[in-house]
C-alpha cells in the first residue's frame, strides 16, 4: 500500500489504564492498582481484546473510495491516508471510540507525519522497530516518482548495539567460546526479525561495529599486545574475510542473512480457520524460520518425518538428529518432526 501512494500516517499509542486488573480468589475480587506489566505475555492479548473492532469502525466511517489503511499491533497502531483533513477526522473518531472504553491516546506518542515530504518537522515514521520513508526518484526509474524503503530504525540499532556491548563487557574475563555462545543467538534473532526489509546496508554497519567492539574486548584481554596480534589470535580468515572464531564456533555475520520479503497475510485469513491450502505454502516463506528448517520442509513436503502427517501452521516442531549427534548438522542427518513425535522417537531410542 505504501508503494502505491504517498501517505500521511498518524502514529499512536494508548495510555495503559486498561491493564489494571484484580485477583479473584474464593469468589472475591481484590482490585490491583499495579496492573499488568508492560512486556508481559498477557499484555498483547488484553490489548487485542480491548481494541477489537476499532479498525472496522474507522474504516466503515468513510466511503469505499476513501477508506484508510489501519495497522495495529497490540495497543500501537498507524492510520494511513493521503488526505490530511481526513486523517485529522479519523484521529478525532479514534479518540471518541476509545473514550467509550475509558481510554485515551498517549499525547507524546501521537503525531501526524508524511512519508515523502516534511510535515511538522518530521518525515516518515517508526513502527515496531522499523522506519518507513519514501524517497523521490526520477520518473524513468519509478512510475510514481518515489520509492518506499522500510529499514531498521536508528533507535532499534542503537538499542541492539548497546545490548551487544553489555554482553561483551560482561564477558570481559571470559574465554572466546563463552562469548560466542551468548552473542550468536542474539545476532541470529535480530537479523531474522529485520531481514524482511531493506536492511543490507544496516547489516554491513552492524558487522563493522561488532568488529571494533570485539577487537577492544581482545585488546583488554591482552593489554601488552598490539591489535594485529589480537586479530591473529581471535580471528580466522575464511571465504576471503576475517571471522571471529575459536576454532569451532564462528560469530554469525549480520550481512550473511538473506533478505526474504514478507508476504502480507490476507486480512480475512486466520491460522485457526482450517484453510491449510492457504497457510501451508506460507511456511516456506516464513522469515522466522531458519534456512535448514525451510529446506527440510521442502524435502519432506511439509510432512512430519515420523507420522507423515502434514504440519499445520500452529504446530510445534523440532529438528531431529538421526545419528543422535547434535554436532552433525548435515542436512542428510536432520529430520523435521512434531514435538510429540520427537519425544516419542527419543523414548524409543532410550528403551
């Protein structure tokens, strides 16, 4: 949608008053003023329950030819429309709808901006850790005269680098293996989240930043050695570039993550409606899945390696090592099983 028209989004957040709950015990409710903590596992569920129907109410308030696009995640939402006056009207209607629930918009997080031109000192917007902006291009290269780019936000990059710096500082007295054990899952998780957008340049920057952070870590361990010696000690040359490696484990590089575009789910589809003809092919394109899991899904035609039943979109699965050697990650030694099938296989092997 952003690639079809230049949009003016409104970015909003809600006051968390609805999170206040109570303790129910022996038929008596004891009110709690603390409420549900932000970031708790039940918090997004409560937001979805409380705000169900808001998007439909706002969309139906306008004629079909001028309907807005509304994207909501828990209590954060963005309203997209090309007309500023209509957008202000929608903002007022959203406030009125929320007032019926005793809620109101958080003023400091609610603003109107434009994705292409400067509006109120802002261009583009951040949402869920992504920055959405449009940039002008020549008519020869883009029919609309602009292109839409979605990148990891600067705040998200800074937050992640600060987290990685804390991990490196915590392991200033640890060996290289212990450091790699904690760094790799964080790198993998961050790249899997952001590889659905235009993130290649950001990934290159992250690799560069991590290189200097780790080089300072190595220099601290050997204060009387020069930087060249530290590189020779903790880095190995592989595939024509240096890798932070202890001989067995290697630090995952951000830039090695393949960009895999996200395919939007149709608004009327749900994993619980039983339409597996729609959901099963999406398993192959899920950016949250590792490359090995995608290859196994293709090889096994979306079927469990033990019971041969098709994987469903909400199934839990595990990667089984056929020879029971977890260090052998050759594709020929792996099989994708349901979690309960995986447990059953290991019970049979142990009996």
